């Protein structure tokens, strides 16, 4: 079951829509509109930013419809539309900006790479990975030719492509690109630069997703120390790293430490961005998830409600991030046996995502998985197989047949078969799920241990006791390797 969406790390540094450098030449009014619009964007005041960018677009078009200022404004306005969930409007603007820049007389124009990256980021946010990947590859190739292989922009492109591969479950490719970007940044920037710290944190997050916790810890520690030195202890980027460290502590069962880190991160965000910013809502939800993991449902519920209220107010009731908040609250209701309320929220979340993304998106699959889990828990006689089958079809199509999220649905469907006494069918799906997880995450990931245990139970149910015992021993051995680590600074 999908619990919550983790806060994406350092999206504000290395994976944002690029705001291209402003041009001057008798355009101070346009400059002022762009500058103020960008400030509003960063503050989460999206309707106000949109209004200013629209005014800036009118000013820019006075210089000609193919002026560079028009392309810049289109990209900035598209960035606002993207965070508001207005994907079709954002796509049209980014394509128009790309068309303008492609008419440049320069044979290799870095601005085209920026446009391609922006469009790729839009597709990535929609789960359209097949469309995003070639665009980000093109952006990387253009910057390499135009600026050389050691330029900062090449490092940023490598980071963005790595982030895409991480979401696609291509962890080896992601790691190679993160490492490449880190090497470049260390060569062209100061050793303690904030972007070097961001690259370390991104690599740490990748290791965390792979269950490589001992490797993730020192990277997080170095990243936050560098961030604090370069940006100050109250900078939002420090808060982002702290929140990711908190999630690692939560995974390792170090709940007191996780709470301390998450609360500090939340305090930083509230001071820097204000209590009603969507990013604050994300951290509030993360803190609620920590309490929920510990069974502290009374503490978790008001936080989930606060997160939902902030998201709805800032982004509107039909935004995909509102759907995430609804999903999280629904899981809490399910765990407290409030099945009717949980189903209502799950269906509301599913409806929002279907309107935003269509019928075939990874978020749709996650919602179907959760709805099926709820229906199965609340009514043992309900046939949830069609829901799981639909989720499986979406994930296989959108993510590929060997993505870890495919393994999740296979596991859930296998549990249904096992409950129905269809042991052979269950065993087949458990084995496929295990093979995917071992290949994607490595043999020592905690999810592999859980998968081994599930396969052991179905083997035991069929009288295969020797194999079941071997599988269970392997699961126990993996769990023993996941030794809790402290994320406290060491001298």
C-alpha cells in the first residue's frame, strides 16, 4: 500500500524549471514584472505570479512575437501553470517558447536546451516518462556541445536526467548520472557550494530508495553541514535535507530523532515561506506520516487535515497534490477502521487524478491499489481482483514490467489469491514480485526481505516446508543487516 509521497529533495536547486537570464535593452518594465512574478512564484503566491507574467507577456510581445523575452516569459508562465496542475496550458506555452528559440541563427543554442528541459520536467510531473526521457537527453547533448562537458549546466542536466531515471526505477543509470554531475560541480564550483551539497543530497536520496542506508547517511550529513555553512541554518534548502534525513530515521525506526529533524525542517519552512505555503503542507504531511507509522493516530489526523487545508487553499480543490493529501488522510481512516470515510476520500483522490492525468498514470495505479486494499479489509467478500488487475496494467504500461511499483501490485494481488486458497497462482506472482525487487533494489533491501517472507508463507501453505524455511532464513538475515544508524553529527 502506498503510504505517502516523499518530499522531493532539493527540487528548488537542481530540478526546477529554468528561469533563463533576463535580457536588458529598454525593457525595465518587463524586467520588473518578471522579477516580481518570480518572487511571488517562490513564495507560493501562484495566482499573483500568473497575473504578473501575463502582463509581462504583453510587454514582451511589443518587441515582436519571436523576441527572446517572449520565450522567457512563456517559460516562466508555464512554470506557474505546471505547479497549479494546468498541464495542457503549460505544455502549449513551452512548445511555443521552444519554437521561438529554434528559429535562432545560432547552430547550437543553449536556450533550446533550457526549453527542452522545461518541457521534459512538465512531462515528468505528469508521469509521461517516455516523452520526458528523449527531451532531457537532447538538452544534455546540446549543453555539452555548446558549453563543453564540464559546464555547470551539463551537471544540472545530468542531475535532471538522473532524477527521471530514479523515478523510472533505473537506479544504476541514475547513480552514474548523479555521480557525473557531482564530479563536474566539484570542478567548477567551490567545494562547499550549495549546489554541490544539493548533488550530495540527491545521491543520498537515491541510495535511500535502494535501501543503501549506511551509504545515504554520511552524504546527508555532509550535505546539511555544507548547506548550513553556505546558506545559513534557516534556509529552506537546509529544511529539505533535514526532512529527507527524517524519513531515513523513520525507516530505521529512530522515531524520536526523526521527529526532531522533521520539526526543525517544518520550522525553517514556516519562517522562510509562511505557514500557508504548499511546501509547508508537504512537511506537515511528512510529520503526520511519522506519527501514523508509530500508531499515534490522534496526533497524525490534525496534521493531515492541516496539510489538506493548505493544499486546497493554495492550489485549488482539483490539484493532484490535494489528491495526495486526501489519499494520506484516507489511509489514516482505514487504519482506524473508519472505512466509509476512507473510501470516500480514496475515490475523491482517484477522481482528481483521473481528471488531471487521464486513466493511465502511476498515481491512478497507486489509488487503485489503495482502494482495493481498503475494500478487501472492510469486506472480505468483495472481489478486488479487477482493481488490482487494472493497477497492474497501468504500472506495467507506464513504468515497465520490472519497476518496483509493479512488484507492489503483484504482491498485493498474490495476497488476494492466497486468501482465496489459490496457492499456485499466489506463488507465481510472489516469485515474480521477488525477482523484480531483487533486480531493482538489490538482494539486501528490506522490501526484498518482506517479499521473501510472503513467498515463504505460500510455500509453507503448499507443504514446501524446506523451501519455506530457507526463504524465511534469508529474510531474517536481510533484516539483521538493516542496523539503525544515528544521523547525529559526529566529531
